[in-house]
C-alpha cells in the first residue's frame, strides 16, 4: 500500500467546514450506528471501543500494540485459540495485535484500547467502529531502522529532569515492539524510571530483502510490466514506505521531541527529558529505495523493484550508490496512483481504475514509459465495437451512446415512463441523441444523465458510431445537452478538444 499525499488546502477546507452548522466531523463519519452495525467490508467486524486504562487501572509496556478482545471476537477475526490476529481500521495504516487475555474482563463485541491507540486510530471511547483483519506478507523482511521521538507525558517539578540513555531506551522500545507492525506517526505511552513518556514513530526504513539482486537485468525495461501478477519473483518486499515489521535486527533510534515546544508549558514538558548518547538515524534512504520528486515538489521514497517497469526511471533504479534520485514530469496525486497500480501488479492483484483520473494516468504512463500501465489504460479506454456493442450483445446489457457519452440504463428500464422495451428496441448500438430529443421535450430529463453516465468514447471512434435514425438532433438541443453535461464529463463538447475516459 502507498500512502496518498494530502492537498495543501485540506486544512483550510476543514476549518471552513467546522464553522458550518451542519458540519460532520471525521469521527462522526467513521462511527457505526449502534442500531444497525452494518460493516462495509465482507470480513469487517463491528466492535465497541472501551478505554483500557479504566478497566485495568493503568497501562503496561507489554500492551503497546495489544488490542484486548474476547475469545469469540478473536475467532471472528480469523485467529486460532491462543494466538493473535492483526486488525486495523479499513483504509488505515495503523495495525494492532488483537489478543484474548483470560483475566481481563472484556465482552464479545468490545475492544479494549489504550489512550495512545485511540489517538492514533482516531476513535472515541464507547463508540462502535468497523475493524478488518490484516494479513501481512509471509516473506516480508523486518525494518532496518525505526526513528522515534520521545517526550514526557507530564511536566516534572521545576529544575528536575529525567535523564535517559537513548541507546538503552531504543533497545527497550525494540523489545516492546518486537514482531509488531509500526507506522509513521503512531503514538505510544510507556513507563520508564517511574515516569511516563510519549513516543512517536517518525521514520520506518525498510530492510533490503535478502533475495533481491540490485544488479539483475532489467529485461528490456518496459517488458517488465508484461504478465502482471505472474510468478512469485515479482513480489515487492517492504514496498510500503511508511510502515513495517519490527524484528530482532531492527535498530531503533530515539531522539527528543520538539514538535510540541510551542509554548512555555509545552517547552517545560519537552525540556524535562534529557537524552544522552543520542545517535542520529541514517539520513539517506535504504539501499533498495529511490527518491522520486514529482512535478509539484513532493518526494516519494519508492522501492527500486517497484519502479523497474518505468523506463524513464531506469537510471535511478540501477544507481549503485544506493541513493538514487529522480524527477518525473508527473504530479503528486497521479504518481500516487501510478505506484498503487505498480504495487498491485507486483502483488498479483487487480487495480481498480478511477475513470475520473484515467486520462491523467494514461499521460503519466506515457511520461514514465510504463508499458504495463499504458496498455491497461488503453484496454479501459477501448472502442465502440469492442466495449459498447459487445456488452449489449453478449451480456444483455443496455449501454447507450449520446454525443460520445456512454450511459448504463439497465437499472433504469423498469422505471422508465415510456416502458422498459422502447430503449432496447431503438437506442442500442447506435447514437441515440435524436431519440432523446424526440421523446423528452422537457429538459428535466437532463438531471438524470449524470446518474447513468459511465464514460466516454474515444475521439477517433466517434465517426464509426452509427446513428439510430436518419434524422439528427437540432443544434439548439445539442448546445443545451453539452452545456448541461460539461461539468461531469471529461470530453470537451468540441470534438477537436476531446479527451476520453474509461467506461
């Protein structure tokens, strides 16, 4: 999985929404209704969050990653008795270990989480949320290094400081987190020398897979993308840039936090902890990563093997210095989607295309020289005979075209005021614009078009589409239709300026 970069205007938009009377917080969106508890994912389990410190009377360093559940809940998550199950929030980066502890009072349908876990996961006490099992790749190597910032949870008396050896604390943290998945920005609360510290993960550096050969042949660059999902030799190890498994060889670097030192009271908390023997974490990316800078200034550390199908990045991938860097003429958001496609192909999983961003993705495939992505986009873009006619004839569907737009009307047929048979009889496998004008004098019918719109024909294919009638739609109707459809279609009303997208 590759993290998406957030828009720089996101914070401003959220602040504006916060002032609105009907504003809905993110936590409200994530919660499940207690009366239904309907999960979106087929393997989702609804669990009510319980504050663990209220049940146990305190926290333990052994519970840094533990989510305490009942045995029946553990079984529902797919774990065998006496073992553990990894679980997460759908779409989230933070992974917890669900465990059933005999002497801990927890009911079925509940999950006991500590204060730091609730903060990391953005969940509230006594609310229901959906949880899904997480299954890490069996052959994923542990992290090479983990960077952690530390500060006191509470300020100490004036003039008193807690002195800690950063190297010793790092080894302790490594033991507490051994065998667990840790994500960037994850927060932990630990007890050290009678005081409580807040730890925040700030950098996960993946380890070079032992079976990876950095000097292997590229296989022609673009041809690496063919046969996506075939064979285990193409599996990417530790391709997630912001999360990884803590193992026995993971080096934990601890430094003092300065994030919250913005006021006198907060500075007192930060300065109350004195770390000695501090060693800086490696500044350079791991040997199997390439730093890719996008056209809008964002930087992505990406696994080298993940980028091999991109012929434009060949030089950076094969850089023997281990600090390959590259700049691509692709914006941040589109490059994120390119990485998602490449990772899905390497892991043998299908990639779900977003038709609203397909033209940008196709352009990025051309700019990067990624043959697999370019061909996948071409298959999605398709032609009239190849997709519309075949869908209608072979699958019994009801895809109709109008001014180059494609609409799926199958679900609408039973509700159509003119009956369920007239559209299939007159409008299939041809441009039906003239019939839409003929039978829909009121422009109120335009309001339904967006609901059924599924894509656009390729510009070069428009001339090959037969007309459903010898008559043509009036110029006035065509102007109104194009003006109404412009906000939701990608193709410009003028054919010479047309771009196309998937249906």
